[in-house]
């Protein structure tokens, strides 16, 4: 039984990761801002005793420190950094709010690195040693043919660079880091007109994670395993 840590686990893609890993018998550490109010996670805990709920606000450095302290000494096999925000939908040229931009960068770019630094000892104790960060094709410079969306695009491009450096810095310890694009998914963020549902997205991503090897560390992958250009 592997131990999987999922952030932003109370809804959407994070909840689907939690459900699928539990269904196949893994132990899941599900983190979100308010576990007591996470009705679906509470229901799952009644069915799966291997589900452990944790409070984590990725935008709060004190919350990150407290979360890491609770997990001290515990082995984690796979860390899935799913928590993220989109920010204003209309962050086009001439309508960018600098303060809001910094808030999005804190959650999407800074927090994943701070969490990794806080939890790397746990991952070193794990068997699989996989660090997975959900990104977006909207963070691909090569794929940007539409412009706009300055805040979200830049936060994910920056996350991609963070993970690329992590992959290099931690490769000597056998840790594998990669960024995954979940597709355009029917969630609160993706909207009802998105191309695929959470089940399809997460089923594909879990297959990619299962097959991920040290040779692939530092890669940028689609939910179906295709390589995405930086």
C-alpha cells in the first residue's frame, strides 16, 4: 500500500485523485483548507479507513509549517500538488491587477516549492519518491497562440521552471519530479463546457504517474502521456 498525498483534495481533480487511489487500495493523505466542511471527503472517510484528512492552506506559510510538522517522520510515496487558483478570467492587457497577480503566484508557484522543501524528508522515506505538480498547457510558451490570461499563464510557466529545477536538484537522491497537464476538465475552474470529465483526466494521469521513471524526471506531460513543449 503506497501513501499518496493530494493537496486541494476536497473537490474537482483533487477529489477524483483521492477517490481513485482509495479505490485501488492506496493510503491517501487528503489536504484542503477546511476538512470539516469537506462533505465528500468526510463521506469517503467512512468507507475507507486509510483516508487521513489534513488542514492545509497553501497560501499561508504558517499553515504549511504546521502541516509538515504533523507529518514529521511519515513516509510519502507520491506527492500530488493539485491545489491551485485561476485568478481573474479577464486578465488581459490593460486589466491586470498587480496585487491579485501576486496572490495567484503565491498559490500556484511559491507554495508548491515551499511545500516540497517542507516535505522532502517524507518523500525521501518513501519508496516511489514521485513529486507531481499539476500545471497547464496555458503555461507553455511554445503553445501560446492566443495571448492574454497574463496572471494564470505566468503562474504556471513559473511553476514549470520551479519543477524543472527541482528535478535537477533532487535527481541525485532518486526523487522524480514532473509537471502534468490534466486537460481541459469539467471542474469549477474548467467550466461545464470543458472537453473531458475528472474521471478521464485522473485515470490518465495516474497511468502516467505509475509509469514515471527517473529518466523522465523534469518532463512536461499531458494527461495521456504525450510530451508538451515548454
